[in-house]
């Protein structure tokens, strides 16, 4: 609600005028608001399985492979947009290893800080938030194998081969980096 208020505030109005006057164009406003809300919710990892399943179903149904997909319904557009944002949100393993490992370590530090607060408050420690029993290479390999690789493999059906190959190759390079760390 705050984001929408800011986006329609004089001087910060980033929403096209067509969408701003809700009384003149209620269907535009509703569609825009629905897209934004759904896309934000797509960053919640509890939705990962559904997002991935929807993307796979759409690409199989449309039989798309490096061709322009017909996004002729709000539902199709929403599936693609939510998965695009989800890919961007989880995109660290697609980056060069030097960049990926910095961000992976930052996320781990954040998780450990949460676990420290949970310990201090005598609460159950959330998964992967206990610095005393956390195997970073194992977690990263699992993350790549069960979350990242399947997601980007599904996304690769939509993007050109050369780009998808580069992305998937980098994911596997990063996986190998953590395998070497694990095996030391």
C-alpha cells in the first residue's frame, strides 16, 4: 500500500498517468496493481514450487523453444513476470564465482545473525541459521541442485540458447567451486 501511495505521489509518480486515475481506467489500475502484488509475492520462497510448476506447464503447453511466446492473457504474462522476478531474486548463483560467493556469504551472515537472535530469545533456531552446525558448501550445492538449476533450466526454454547456455554453465561452475570446498 505504501509503495502504491508513493508511486502516485506528486514528484514520485512512476506509474503512467493512464493507471493513476483509477476512476477513469479501473481495469488498467486493477491489472497493474494485480501484476505488482503478484510479482512481489513471487519473491517468497514458499511459492517456489508453484512458480516453477506454472512455468514448466506454460512452456510445455505452448511448446515454446527459443520462439516468441504468445503472452496473450494476463495469466500467461503473470506466470512469465513472476518467474522473471523470481529468477532475478535468486540470481546470485548465475554470477561469476567471485561475485556469487560474496553474496552467498552475506546471506549466510544474515541468517546466522537471525539464528543468534533466536538463540538469545530462547526460540527454536530456523533452518540454516545456526552458525554452530552449518555446512556452507553443502547448503550451496543443495541450493543449486534443487532450487537454482531446475528454475533456470525451465527459464532456458524461453531465452535464446546462447544466453541460457552461459547462465547454466555459470551455475555449474559455481556448483563445482562448492564441491571442491566440500571435498577439502
